[in-house]
C-alpha cells in the first residue's frame, strides 16, 4: 500500500489543501485520480507519493481510479506550486493551466492505437502471399509499427497474419511514437549573414534570455525556425508563442511545411477533441514543438531546448483571468529549469524588456535591415486639422486619396487601419447632448450600420436604434466619430469598382473567420483591407504597397501610461505591412497632432530615439519599469456590498501601506475608469510601489477575506487599466 497526497480539482480556498489517500498500486506524482470526497467523488492530482500517512486508518479512503500515466510532469508540478504561491490562487486553479480544458470536463476520450509486431513463431506464409511476406520482412527490420499504417501499406495481410498467430496486435494508449526520425524536417532556406550571426549568438550565449530586436521584414521568423530545428536535432523540444494564432495562417503553414507532424498547434479554433489530441501528442513525445498563444507556455514538454516569444511586446501575453500570470515569467522559469534558451522577438520591444537587454541582463541581437536590403516604407504624416479647414469632413485626406488611387491603378493592394469597429463611435442627441449608453456597462454605445443597431463593445448587448432622444424627445440624432463600417461605406462611394474586405471583431466570428478574410486578401480577391489592429499583426502580403493609418491619435490619447509606447508599436507594426516584396511601400499617417514626437519617432523608425525619450519620461514620472503598478479590483453587482468589501480591502491594504510607506509612490481607492461592466460595479485600490517585496503583503491583505457576492483580484502592471 502506498499513500498519495492529493489536491482535489475544486478551485476553492476551503479545499485548497493536501488530502491523503491510499492506493493499491504505485501511482506517480502528477497523475490524475478519481477519489471519494465528502459524499461524492471528484478528480484530483497526486502531488506526492509516500510510504506512511498520519491519517487515522478509519478516515483513510482509497483512490477509485488513476490514469496510467502522469498528466503533469515533475517540472510542471513544481511550476504549478510556484504559480499558486506567487499569485495567491488555489493550487487546483494553477494545475488546470497545464491541462486542456476538455480533459477536465471529460468531453474527450483518450486515444488508443493498435501496434503490430511479429510473434515468436515459425509460421511462414505461402510464397504466393506476397503481401504477407513483405509485411513480415518489413516488421523483422522495423520491430513494431502502427497497425493502421501497416494496413495502408499491406492491406488485409495484417489481419491474415494476426489470425495465423504470426502477428501480435496490441492496443495501447498513444503515449509515444518512437518510430519517427527528425530527418523529416525540410531543409531551411539559406540564411543571410545577419540571420546566421543571430542564430550563432543564441546558440553560444550563456545567457538564458536573448532579445532579437529586428525591424519588420528583417527575417526574424527564419531565425526562430532555425533555432527550433536545432533543438529538435539535439533531441530536445521547443515552444513557439505567438500573440494570436488565428491571425497568422502563413506562419502556421510555414511551420507545417517545415516540421510536419513534429509540430502540435494549440489553437482556440480547434475542436475539443483536436485540441486534446494535440496535447496528447506533445505529452507522449510524438510532437515536440508546441505552437500557440500564451497558454501554450504550459505545454506538456520535457527537455525544452528553446522557447520563442514572438512579438514579445504584445498585451496578450498577460493573462486576464486568475491566475493573472505573465507569460514571460513562466517561460523564464521553464527555460531555467530545462537549461534551455528563451528568445524574445520584436520590432518594437517593450521598454521594460529593452532596458533589461541594454543593461546586459538579457542578450541583445539587432537586425536593423530588411531582407535583401529592401527599404523600409516611407511614412508621410498628414495634418488632419488642415483637411477640416479645407472643408473635407471625410475620414480620408486628399493625400491619402491620391496615394490610394495610385496604388489601385498600379494593381497593388492597400491596408487601411482604424482602431474602432462599428459605424460611428457614439450616438448623441444634438438637441440636449444625451449619449446612448449600455444599461449594464458604463460605456457609450456604438452604432452598427449593417444590423442597424447599437452595440455595447464591453458586453456585446444590442439595442434598437433610437428614433428620438429618450431624454428630450428631439429627433436630431447625430453620429460622432468614424468606425470601420463607415470607412468601408465611404470607400464604396468613392471607388465603386474597388473590392473591399473588412476585418474586425464583427466580421471574424466563427472558427475560420480571420483565416477566410486573410486568405482572400492574400489571393488578391480584394484590393483594400480595412480593419482594426487585427490587420497590424505579422502578416506578410507581398502586394501591399500602401498602408493608411486613419486616426493615429486614438491610441495616443488613451489614458494609460503605456499609450505612447502602444502608439509607437502600433504605427511601426502597421507600417511594417507595407512594401514587403519588390516594390517599395509607403504609409500615410493621418493625425490631428502632427508634431507629436512619438509619431515622429515612428515615422523615422527610430526605436532608439523613442526609447530614450520614453525612459526619460517614465523616470521623471516614476512609472514602470521604475515602479510597479498594482491594482486591486473589487467588483460586484450590488453596489452596497461592493463598497462594503472595498472598505475591508482598503483598510487591510492601508496597514501594509503604513508599515512600508517608503515603498509606495501612490496609494488610493477610487472608481475604476469604467464604472460598471456587465452589471458589475467596479472599484479599485490603485498603488504604485518601488519595491516588489511588499507584493506578497499586498496579495495577502487584498485576498485575506472572501466575499460572497464580490470578487476581489490583484493585477500587476495591468495591460488594460479601464
Ligand atoms: P519578420 O518576422 O522579421 O517581420 P519575416 O520573417 O516575415 O520578417 O521575413 C520577411 C520576408 O523575408 C519574408 O517574406 C521571408 O520569407 C523572407 N525571408 C526571410 N529570410 C530569408 C532568407 N534568408 N532569404 C530570403 N528570404 C528570406
Ligand atoms: Zn454593455
């Protein structure tokens, strides 16, 4: 008899502790088990196996069922513990990160495969049974093979030999497939000298983390793929993280072409069964590269040689649900544990990352030029105030129209970028100033012309269009601001012959929404692609020679300490979509603030200048990376209860503040900028700290008490402060 320390898969702090169970047969740590719990049964995870227990024999219960393999390997088990401790969440919750959700809900079955090998007999098929003879010869050389594959090759000979007892068929859980060799990997392109140096630097450095700072189109992807191939050749595994996998179909097809079945793609668009199979292939060693968005950092891999985080500056790398981990932190722990490398790539690294690279903590590789010395697109800044003065109310400046017409005439493609979906931003009564707002969220509604309705972009609720103002009865309803729908309808008026595609949240629902639009554009079934920031990410369309940024000010004046950085990144990324092949690209950037230094730096592709300027600002104002922003959110449907909870949280945090006042730059409670989302009132205690040692106490204080109808959570440097 052995004893197992089990964590039950119930994410509640009351049961967030070890329970001892007995097991008849040996069970490994990390194995999923079914156990009796209270009056019912539940699943759980074996954290540790031991020979003795303090649990009195009459209380000790037995494990009902155990998987025949540990779903969570030793490294991940210890990582789950670290995450639970770091972000103060129940262990059950951090363990869940390591499994595909469908495994918990039991909606998928484990896959089995039948393997065939020769039996120890003297049986010899008749000389006429050619297939049987060939099969026996094949297996005597190969030892063992997947029966399904054999049936493809040898047809009914498989079953014939099995009936004669010459072949043993054995059904096994698909755990590993040792019969594939790495030689299937296709030969890579010839690297440019700069790419060669980049690869060599990563291979030879003794630093765990390296930043690859390469302009858009400098060939970063090829560097990643070469390093991943090298890891595989050494018998190691790799993780390749991208911000949003559905936005990069080209990247996926490259990976498939290069690595074939070695790559497992963890993709939210997959069905439950598919996702589970990909996970199983990684767990079993059948696949050795995990590709996906941030959650792929938890891939069940061992012996990780390299982890790549592409577009490392992207906001999607911080989790927005508990535990609110940062992907970089997890990737670093995994790289360190496996003695592997962590490679961060970006054309516009976050200033936090760049600072660590410049200070020598991370390695730094720069690719300053595009492949084949292609020029960067020229960026022209257009002053929209002059357009207004000239009496041009449309979203397009005269200059943009001129360039667009030239682009269409030459048969090339254009991308127009606008970070606002829908038709118009707000609907306002011109008589009394009434603004239509969501009844569950404290935000203005957006008019959507296609459905002729108003939509809340925070909760998705639709409202009927207002025939008259509900406040004053006035009928002069105005539409303020421009969204992607309006841009498309204006374009259609201006260029009836142009073929236009729109890509935003409203056009990309469904499993292949992004893919369909992007592949149609890639096949040149459209001349103009209009979209939100989705169009900015990593696409490589060779025929795009013009990019129009319709309203560069939108993100610039967002009330967030990162808004300068975001704007610089966004402009550089969108601009980077232009002129990627033979013809030089151009960018027309429209703004009401043409002297803005951020836009100037972006125009000149001057990351260094931007960085210096931004760091001076951040140092002067003491914002990250010179301090850390910590926000404790308190949200609930009942305002009184929420305020009650806020009071408790605030009082406890105040004790921390008073004890460490020197480590705080700011400490206060207030409404969150968006006061209500999805019926929930939102309050926050906002802090700015200079020493992270107080973090632990902040978490303890914030989460010390559980409230019945109020949710409390802690965010560190949140990527969204609304
Ligand atoms: P990045 O990821 O830095 O934006 P990409 O990896 O997309 O750049 O590369 C830009 C373009 O250059 C792509 O079309 C790619 O196919 C091409 N490319 C990359 N490396 C090479 C190479 N060594 N030789 C020829 N073309 C290359
Ligand atoms: Zn709403």
